[in-house]
């Protein structure tokens, strides 16, 4: 779920994705397919069901149709705050693909 500033993910802390997100504090998300790509690098903060902001939990529920707060204690919330963002659709867009660097949006 994208709230306009951060990406919110929910998964079990015991699976490889959850363990890596919690342990490293940074991640790269790859969205789209090979011809329409978004690469988002970001800082990760981990939350329990009780700690996650209500607005994030409700937005996630509305977007996905799943109330993750009812999923049980094995699940954790992960906020990914973007630091670098690249996006492109096929080779002609490669020169202008960097949209954010060090948390600052690119000009233009």
C-alpha cells in the first residue's frame, strides 16, 4: 500500500522476506515487469499490529481488502520510506529514469 509518502508491506516475520526486511533496515522493491519497471530503494521500519499507525492499517485494509491486524502475532508491518526511485518504460526512457536520489525528488 502506497500512502503518498511510504510503501506499507505486511508479511510473517518468520519467512525470508520478513526476516530480511527486519534485519537489514534497507530494501529494494522491484515493481512492474521487464518492460515497465519501477525500482524503489528505501529505509525499512518494522511495526507490530499495536504499533502500526491507524491511517496506514486502514489504508492497507481498504486497498487490499485484508485486515492484516487480524492476521495474528506472527505478522509484522514494514514501512519502506523511499530514498531512491527509478522508473522507465523500455529503452528510450532510460536517460530520465532517476526520479529520486537520497530522499529528494528530481527536478523536472
